[in-house]
């Protein structure tokens, strides 16, 4: 069966995740993605002998590649007591990862040409006898890529292949190769010219793209994940009095004693001197969503959120045995959120996936760094932490206007605490629900406010235009390592 026939009958076309031509449209055929279905593949003929050894080797190399990936290397470093630094460990892993990746490109190329012979498309051997003399191959050096580069140079073809894969076109066989491999590649190039079957198969649309995410990006993500995972340690978000919101300065003081976290930040920054406060502020801010709806959504999103609250109230009535009609709540859009990062953490159904909770406007006496909470708290713990922060703010002389958003946050959590945490907590002597409702009622009475006032509260419009410089690191809270 011809390869193009297989594509038409056995594979479903899809969009390209790498290109920018659109979800279902591509400028070149190699941009297309296909789904191979097992039912159709059963109809595909197999030769009597398959190059199984090369397939097994590729599988083994893929395992090695995974074992030395940035995410795995960082995980192993954090879980053990290595004798070398994180930077040194990653440097060694990077070298092995690159060598393994290039070896896989070489072995895949050999597998391709061995498969052509297995299907009777070649009358000679076009595979390399020993990989020890070469063993690796770079993108742009495969026979079809050299042939394509020559075609482009002669004006016989146009392709974004090299640009898309950040590869330099090569029209000549690399001089550094062993003579026997150079001769082999020259024979492959001649086969592409002379053999119509090989000419059809040795084209970008039938070759592996190796569109792997660069090591540097993988490493950056792995290091970020390591730092964020360690910042999610539950012990950082509590003290002998219970759950506690923390300022970045407080977190920096604690993080300074975490050697793994500090080293990860140093590698991320590319320097052994890292200012913890601004570094942590940046990471936490990108992974946090505000505690209060008025800080999360624009007005369009707030309207939808109130619709969701009405649906939740109906569902609670339905759970209690009442017969009610529960409408389908509206879905959110990116424009409904104050920031893109909030939309990315929540999505169209507003499902919380963030790591942390931010508290815009909440500042501590003598500490101007942002305050955060842990998104791993349940509703009761989050409410108790917010209640504690409210009492502390009140004790520092906060005005009613400063207390309003804090009380609005408690009001937002109150229904969930009542629903799930109405049983008495022996450690408290009462239920979390009773404690939160009692505190909220007390503050509302004292400030002559109603729950409707809290719902209608809005943050003051910002008067700052343009991008504000991050001044989180102030002299009295700056921590340098």
C-alpha cells in the first residue's frame, strides 16, 4: 500500500500544535497531524522480517531520555542528597540528554531505511553497519533534509521545514563524518533521486519531526515546578495558632533555610545571588488567584458568578429534599477575568486549579510585600485563615473600608463552610461554620453593614496607567542569598 493511500484510509487528519496556520488548516502537508486507528492498521501488510532490534533500541533510548530529562533530574536531586550542586547535576544531565536525543535521530533514520528494505523497496543495504563510529545525527543532516535543502537552493521547492524546526539547511554532506557513512548518505541521496518509492517516502510529511521542546525551556519549567512544590509545603502556611496567610517577606525568611529551593532559584536566575522577595513574588503571583470575586472578575464575570451562586443555592435546596428547577449556569470567557492568569487557572467552568490565594490590598504593619494563602486549604481552613487575617488587620487600626473586602471574602466562603463544616470541631469547641457566621455577624453589626453591602462592594478604580514596576522588595524585607 502506498504511504499516501495509508494516510487517506487509515489516518484521521488534525491540526498542527507547532505551526501557526490554524487548528485545521496547514500550508504544507508535513504540518498535518494524523491519528492511526488500530482497526485500519490491521489491514496494513507486514514483511516477513521486521527490524525489531532497532525498534527495541529506540525504546531503550527513549527511556534513557526520560530518565535524564530536566523534570526527572530535578526530582532526583530534590529527593536525594547528591554530592554535586543542582547546576552541575543539570549540566551532566543536559549533555547526556542531548547525546541520547541525537542518537535517537540516528537510530530512527536507520530504522526508516531498514524498513524500506524490509518491504522490498530497495535491492541493496542502505543501513550503517556500526553506530560506534557515528552514533549521533543532528536535525538537518538526514538525507531527505540535505535533498530538500538542495531543492530549495535550486528554486525547485519551497518549504518552511527548516525555519519551523530552527534548523540550518545543509546542502553538502558534513565533512566530519566517517568516509563510509558519507558514502552511505550519498547512496541514499541517489536513491531519493532514482527510486520513485523512496522519493515518495523520503519527504518531510513521512519523516519524524523531532519537534521536541528545547532543554532550556524544559529546565526552566522543571525548576519553577520544584520551587512551587516546595512553597506548597503545608507547614509554611500554618503556625501554632493554625492556618495563616503569609507575606512574601515571611515566606522568604522560611525559604532561606530550604537549600534545595534556594539552589533552584539560583539556577533559574543564572546567579548565586538571588533576591528572594522579588523572585518569590513573581512566582507566587503567576500561580495565585484572588480570594474575592470582585478581585477575580470584571463586571461581566461578576454577573456570571452571581448566577453560579444562585445555582449553588438551588442545588443546596434540592439536596435538602425540596423540588426546584436548577438552570444551567453560564460559562466564563477570558474577557470575564481581571487577568489572563486567572482565566488560565480557572477556565470556562471556573474550576480552581491555582496553587495559591492572593490577597490584594492586604498589607502588614512594617511589611509592604504581598500576602498569599495556600489553595490547598479546604473551605473551613481558608475561612479561618482569612478570619484571622481580618482580626489582625483590625487590631492594627484598619478602617471600615479596609475591612470590607476581607468580610466580603468571608461572606463568599460562608455558604461552603456551612455546607461542609457544620459539625463541632473539638479543638475549637464549636463548628467552623458557627465561628465564621458569628464573627461575620459581629463585624457587620459593629460596622453597620449588611451582607448585601459586601456583595455590592467594589475595589477602587486604579489610577495608575501603564505597567507598574515591581517594588515588592523593600529594604526592610529584602532577603538576599
